[in-house]
C-alpha cells in the first residue's frame, strides 16, 4: 500500500521512543549461538547491547527512558512500559518488532535480522529472561493477550458472534431514558450495545428485545465499540471529574477480559485497534493515551490536542489512529509510537465523530458546524465536505457499500451517497440525534437521541421498523406488572367466556323459537291450502245450488202455466161429462205446482245454506291467510334475530380466542420474567 511506503520513509526520523530504540537494537544484535542451557542476559544479551545500543541507552542518556546497561534497569522498562515478558515472545514488544511480526518492523527500511540472532533473543525470552547463569527464570506476568495476526484487514468470519444467556436485571433504571451517548452494532452478529449509567445493555436489533446486561460499575458509559473481529466489546466511561476507565468483554463468553486506564475524569472517547493490540482513550485531560492490551501499559501519549478529546478511531489495518477534539482539531497518527502522520484541517467546530471506511483509504468525520468531511488517509487531504445537519452533525457511520448514515441536531437520520448527495431521510427523531450504528447483514440503522429514544430503520426501504427501550425495567417490577397483567387478562378471558355462554343461550333460544315458528308456519300453510280446497268445493256447491234453483223455478213456472191452462179448461168443462176428468187433471197439476213450489223453496234454502257455508269457509281462509302472514313475519324477524345472535356469538368467540391468546401470552411473559428473575438472582449469587 502507498501508506506502508510513506510510513517506512517517515520512520527514518529519530524519536526518543521505545519503538525507535528497538529499531536501533535490531541493528545492534550480533550473531550468537544458543548454548545447551537457556541464554542469559549477562552472557548472551548484554554483550550485544554494549556493542550496539548502550551508547544511547545507558544510565546517563536513557533514550526513551530505557537503560540497557544493567538487567535491573532493562527490566524496569522505558517510558512506554516493559519491553520483554518472560516466557512469552508474542507478548514481548521487542520480539514482535525484530521478528517483523508487528508494525513497525525492526530495523527500519532493512531486511529482518539473521535467524541466528532472532533465535538467541527468542530462546532467552522463552527461557524466562534469565539474568545470569544459575539464576531463576522470571515468571510471566499475568495478563490476557488479545492480539490477533497483524498485517491485514480484520474481517469477521465463521458463525455470528453472539453472547451467551445473560442476566436481564438492569443496574440502573430511571423515571425516563437518559441521553444516548454510547451506541454500536456488532460487525458480525445481531447485537446492538447501548451504554448508560452503570451498565451496557445488549439488544437484538430486529426484535428490539434486550438480551443481556453487562455491569459497568465504573460509572457512566460514554462510548461503546465492537472490535472489527466482533469478538470483543469495549466500553469507556467513568465518573465525571473523578475517574475514567475502559473495560473490554469477550462477546462469546460475556466475560471481562481486561480493564484499562486510570484516568482522573471520565473517558469520553475510546477505540480498540483491529489487531487488538492497542486501546486509545481520551477525555477532558486533552491527552490521548495508547494502552497495550497485553498488559495495560501506556505505549505512547498524544498531547497535541488543545481541548477535550471527543473521538478516536483506529484504521481497519491498525496502522493509523485518527483523533479529534472539541476545538475542531483533527489529527492522524501512526498507531504504534504515536508518530504524527498529518493534520486534517477544515472543520470549524468541534469534532463529534470519526468513522473509517472498510478499506481504510477514506475516513469520515462530523462536526458541530453541521458538516460531514471525507478525508484521504494516506495524504491527510480533504476529499469532500458538505453541510449535512442544521445546528450540528453529531455522528456518522459507513455502510458496507460506501454510502453513509448520519444524524444531528436537526433530529434527522439521513443516508448519503459517497459524493455527498442526499439519498434519503430515514426518519425524524423525537429529539436531537446523538448516535448512529449500522448492523451487519441486511443493514439496519440504529439511531439514538437526546431524549434517550432509540429508533431502528430499514436502510433499504427506507422506513422505521421498531424502537429500542434504553430504560429497562427492574425484573421484580416486570414480574409484578406481569402478574397484574396476567390476572387482568385471565378475568377478561373469563368475562368473555361467560358472555360467550350467554350469547350461545340467546342464540339457542332464538333458534328454538324460529324452529317452532317454522313448524307453525308449515301448519298454517297446510291449513290455508285446506281452506282453499274447501272454498273451491263450497263454490262448486253454491253453483250447483244456484243451477238447481234455476231449474226448479223453471219447473214451477211451467207448472203454474199448466195449472192456469187447466183452470180455464176446467171452467169450460163445467157441466159436461168431461168435467170430472178435468178436475182430476187440474188437481194433479195443481199438486205438481205445489210440489214444484216446495222444491223451489227447498232449492232456495239449499242455495242459502251453500252460500253460508262458502262465506264461512272464505272467512276461515282469510283467517288462515292472516295467520300465515303473521307467522311468516314472525319467522322472518326470528331469522334476523338468529343471524344477529349467531354473528354476536361468533364475534364473542373471536374476542374469547383473542382474550385467551392474550392470557396465554401474559402467562408466558410472566413465566419468562419469573425465569429471568431466578436466573438473575442465581447469577448474582454465583458472582458473589
């Protein structure tokens, strides 16, 4: 890389640091053959020091604070701390640089020293950095080495790194959320870390559920960083005007692996290098300290800043460190040795955030002047800047595809193209935006604000998909509320069950009435049909009676005419011998007339009776028709009532199902919080 070439050229400049001293020592080592016994300082190492190094590193000069003329002075180390660790070449800075396993390599701008020399140094360290023949080896100092292989970008691999089951008992819970000052997302796992007072909260960003609480008794957590490997989580903070410290956890085990720093004020900015060898921290003291993770010692200090340190960030390859302060000063440094690399000039107000692009070529910064700046690291030159947030830009993060997400005092969360053009606004926060983070995989933007609210946005849509509660409730209160909610849900489910039973009874009653009405309707229909038949029959009989009456009247009329005729004949036959015969005929005809008239009377009576019967049947039919109409109307009303009752019962059924689900959900939540409380209590007892 261009950076490496420039770096090697700049490293020829003399410096009173342990790094420069070790480069010099690498030139001074002479060929030596290890004896059968482990090499010693006096017999094997000191002669090399005297020949090549002690002219600068003696009791009088002590370049870099290191005197190599005696074993005791060498073991005391220099201004940057110890240079060797007994039994641990990988943990000895001397071995790392002379073997070219770490930047800066020793000697500078030269090939690695011969293997024979390296073997002497390595065997001496492995043997326990023995002072003289017969002396005992020096035990290795206790401490966890977090160093990874250097020389390449650290890219997460393997399965996502997730924490184990952790206690959900918050160490602090307020009346309302506090300002989000510390927020980061794992580069290789569904985990978001939120710092607050006395704790670091872990969340699953896609469900927004809290999955763990890491105690931070050091005070207020002001900044959070996942390592680029996703295996470590760094938290910095402390108590204002009193103390400051950085804590590192192993994510997979959730165990503290290191506590670094001993500041007199809270740590305002901190980061861990990608190779996990260095931690940079700064605060109100205006000093950036670089601490070695192998033992916590100070590797170097940066004192050029004129105001509070507000942001620090290592490059992805661990070679460079960017630092910014409240006055707007922004610098680049070589990570090891803190050699000045360049000034990044152009911001008119305080630096609020620094973030490196994944390739390490470009870094982005935000400022209280509202701008976002892009810088080329190798040349320390500005590439582009633009106004991003009115009132001030507070944070910025790179997306893996080269876009950026930022927030600021205008409450906005924005997505920018690399050319500075606005792509989209993800949303508006409830207060001043303070922090943003980007999750791994399908990117989600996590944005925190001054009021303590945390919003989750889908960058691809864009849209808000949820919110994270940074003010977690104590488990005892959760259990208490869950118990009350469960009791309320149980009563609601029981009340609806009783209402469901009542509705079922009402429905059954209407169904029964409708069934009876339908039965009566059938009978009424049959009765109406019967009356129709009877009415038709009586109508036939009335017609027959009318016809019979007509015939009888006609006969009576003819009989009357015959009687009149016979009466005239009888009068004419008076006195004649035929008179008796005429009288007999007249008497017979008259009798026929009387009989015919009697038949007419009977026919009239029969007609009247038929008409009366027909009228009675007609009236009965009308009654049957009205009864059928009434029953039909009643059945229709009952049918509507049944439909309403069925719909009401079904609605109550659904309400009951929902109520039962809510009750079951409440029971599950209650059990969950009860289990979490038991787990938390057990974990607390175990930690004691």
